[in-house]
């Protein structure tokens, strides 16, 4: 799933241009602008609702997912080819991409460990310590935005914002702490190495969407000059 930076233009460009054209980030953006871009205006989900959007073949604990499906802190979620699931558990929100399998463990509505066996996951978290595990990495987090991809021999970990500690699964002594304000230090993680990686396959608009589902906003501006706002695009 991962693509190197020289294989494809920064994926933020087309996504942000579309959002700008829809007026999503204009001051006082109307519900119509959000609806044009997302299908409907994202907002905090009502108590008891887990699923914001399920597209394609999605299962929760082996059963087909619908808008009424409840997702708790323990269980499994899987998406098929071309499918996607956007959902909330407690104070955390997730976007699970196609051909992904995610296992959740926790207590009540509070997730503490997420195991991404395969595929890709964008997450935003409320307070409390959490752990995200992929095929080759284990990332300890607190109040963080995180994007991960899990492949058999390599994982991709982008700390979109926040403070994390990444370690390799094969050797816990191979570790790196990352404090990021805005996608500052993406990493590839193999069985025994952590190395720099490009920014790939996720956007700030998606982060804004899932943060909205838990009543929050990302801790940065979509128009930061060093990120790629109006001046760059």
C-alpha cells in the first residue's frame, strides 16, 4: 500500500484543491459546502452511534456493518476491496481503509490497544495512553493523531500530531520518540530498523473529518505556509 515519494505527487494536493473548491474551509462554511465534499456535514456523533460511514464490504466481529452497528472497545473490524469504514469508539475516531483488518481491545468504550494486521488506519485519540501495533511496529501514544500502514515486511507510521514512542516488534530496544506538530517525522519500520519516510496516503481534511466526529478540531491550520496552503497550491 505504501508508495515512495518519487512514485506519486503529494496526495494532499488534489484532496485540498477539491476541499477548497467546495468552500469547506472558508470562514462560516455552510452545511452545503461540507455536504458537497463529504456527502454531509461531519459533526459529533450522537451517544450510542459508532458508524459514521460504511462503504463496501465491511464487517464488525464477522457480521456485515450498517449505520446501526455498535462498535465497542473489544472486537474486530475488516474491510474488503474498495471498502472503507469511518467510526468512533469512546473519545477516539478512526478511518479504516480498504483491505484492512483491525483488532481492538480495551474496557467498556475505552480502547487501549489497536492491532492493525493488514491495511491502513487513520486515527485520532482523546486523553489516555494507547498502543497501536502493526506487523513490525508498536507505537505508544497519548492524545495523538496517527496514520499507519501494515505490510508483511514493513510498516509506515506518521505522527500527524502529538507525542509517540515507536519501537520495532522484533527488538524493543530499537525505539524512537517523536514529537510532531504537523506530520513532521513519518517513519518506515521494519523488523529491526526505524528510518525516515515521506508523507503519503492521508490528508488533513480526513483528520478534520474524524476529529469532528468526536467534537474536536486538529491542532493546526490547513493553511500553514510550511505545510502547503494557498501560497503553494
